[in-house]
């Protein structure tokens, strides 16, 4: 018996709920990490903690060793689920597992066998050398188990059961974070910490096998999909190529800034960049829900529903991005000064303002990015990123060498803006998207109402009660104007009903 294709009605709600679950799965372990990490640092000492981080970083740099099968499995299995073909869905997942193991196991064996030689490449002291090599060997096993987890969770992703996926991933990660300092305290050191992470990953794998098996019993069959092997490999190759270029694009301005200006300029930029990109957490969480949702809506018969979901996602991103940017802009300087010191309050604030211009576009770009991947065109993203790399590096060098961290931030925003337009073009040309931007006059007036008080506060550098109230009033006007003009009548009715339901529960 086949699962029915997921109906279009309620798809947006499922995507939003799934994104919120994924966001929770990112924030909760982060909070636990902030509490547990100081204990780990004190128990291991600075050098021991550095070795522990190094052992984790070495496999992380080889994240492409699954040959892109984590995302490839989600894309092709979700498409099969959308057609109600459970047997093909299961065969795709098993094929992705076979490909990932054929690539990652030899890499892991290399890490395991040559662990002492690899550790010797780094400045690890003699008293920690044996522990580091043993921990790396344990990490090489964790490396393979992680790939299996990221493929075998596919039935949950295809059904947008992000609640299950989040509870398994976040639960085991939190358990590992808590158990790590305990293992070190009991005298097991770096090796014990690495063993705890492996145990947490094995529990993670067991959770995914159990729940994915309940959702898709056919998963435990035998055989692979020879028909889908070639598309999976082609898609995975594109992902590997785009991932390498994306890593270079993500870190280019940081390396150039350190080389062309100073380490201090890099520190100022990094603080601003970290704060700015926290705003992408929800947009990044949406990707995990959007790719399976878009994948289920491939083909002419579902084209209208695909475009409806895409257009609604763009409008949702536009609605929440503006107040998020305003909040970050008006709180940046005092936050930096309190959190990192007066120097960062002075030097990191302007780079943040420049990053926000690109960040507004970057948040919206997650939609066409997901549409391109759902259409199976990872190769197009790979070409785009490699084409962008050289001009971007040149722009960073030119602007950073003249204007320091602010120049690097301006270069990043310029690239992101151009990249967003190009990704929309690719989504329209390759992903079956027929998006037409809509900016009602009421929405633009709301943006102005939100932005002008914030701009005045930043220009006068005055955080008085009056200016704060003016910003809040602007945001209220923005909310009223946006909900009135950017939402359609059906969406307003749905929102009104949800608010009424919450009020009734509260009373």
C-alpha cells in the first residue's frame, strides 16, 4: 500500500512547523554547549581542549566523503514519496547508503591507519600525542556513522516529520555534550570524550533506524536502485563541487582580511559576521523542510502548487526579515560593547551594518537555492559558485586592503546580492519557478516606517527612551501594513483563526 502524496493544502504550515522544529534542534544543543563547554575546557586544560577540537576538525574537513548522498537521498526519495512509490523511496535510500559507504569507509580507514602520522602534522605535545591518535581513530568510526545517520533519516524528512528528526538529533547531541565532561572527570581524558561522541552517534543511528523503519518498513529490504544510481552520483558530484567552492566563498574574506590588514581586523569582522549570520538560522532551518517539499512537487501536474509554496515562502521571509534586521541594527553597538568590549563596540558595528544589506537578500536566497536542488541541478550551483570565486576574491582584496573590516563586509554583501539574483534566475530557468516579485505600496510604506526611526537612532547614536519607543512604534506600523498588504485574504483568515485559538487556550 502506497502513501498518498502530501496534499498542497497545509504544505506551507508543515514547512513552517518543520523549520521551527529544526531551529529548536539547533538552538537547544547550542544552549547546552554554552553551559557544558566551560567544564570541558577546565578539565582538559587549554592544550588538551585544543587537541580535542583538532581531532573533531580533521574529519569535519572531509565532510564531502559521503559524496553528497545525505542531500541526494532526501531529494530523490522525497520525489518518490510524492508519487506514493514506497519501494522506490526505500531503494533510493539503500543506494545512497551504498554509495556513501563506498566513499567514506576508505577515507575513514585512511584516518584510522595513519592517525599517528596525521597528528604529527600538528603541534601536539608528546604527552598528548598517543591520546590524540587514539581519539582520531575513534573519530574515524564516528565519521562513517554520522553519514549513515544523515541518510537513514530520509523517511522522516520526506514526510516533513522534523519533530522526530529533531528529537533524535538534538536529544543524542545534548546527551553527548553532557556526558563529555563527565567522562573526562572520571579520568578517561580525550579518548573518553571521543568515545562518548561515538556512543551518542550510535544512539542517533539506532533512533533513525527505528523511526524511519516505522515510517517506511520497505527500508529493510534488499537491493539498490540501479536506475537511480547514475542520477544520485551526478547530483552528488555537483554537491561535492559546489561544497568545495562554497567553503572557499564562505571563508575568502576572512583569510584575505588577515593577510591584507591584520588579525585584529579579522577579529572585528568575525564578531560582526557571527552576529549577522545568526539571523539566517531560521532560513537555514527552512532548507531541510523546503527541499523534500519542493521535491514532491516536481513535474507539470504539480507546477502550480510548487510556485504557490515558493511564492508564499518568499513573502514569509520578507515579512520576518525586516524586523529582525531592525532589531539587530539598533542593538548591535551596545551588545558588542558589553559582550566583547568597547573596542568591538566601536570597530565591529559598521561592518555589521554593511553585512545587513546583503543578509536581507541572503535570507530570501534560501528559497531559490532549495528549488534548484529539488530540481536535481546541483551542478548549476557548483558552476555558479566557482564563477563567483575569483571576482569575489579580487573585490575582497581591493575593498579590505583599503577599508579594513568594513571593506570585507561590503564585498560580502555585494556578492550575496548578485548571488541572490543569479539563484532566482537559475530557479526560474531550471527549477520550474515562475516567480514574479510583488512589493505592494503598503508593504513599502511599512518598511519605511520600520527603517526610518531605526536609521535616525543609529545616525544620532542616541538610545533614549523616546528613540526606542519610536522604533517600536515603527515596527507596529510595519506589522499592520505588512499583514494587510503582503498576505492574501486566505492567509489573513488563517492567521486570525490561529490567534483566536491561542486566546481561547489562554483563557
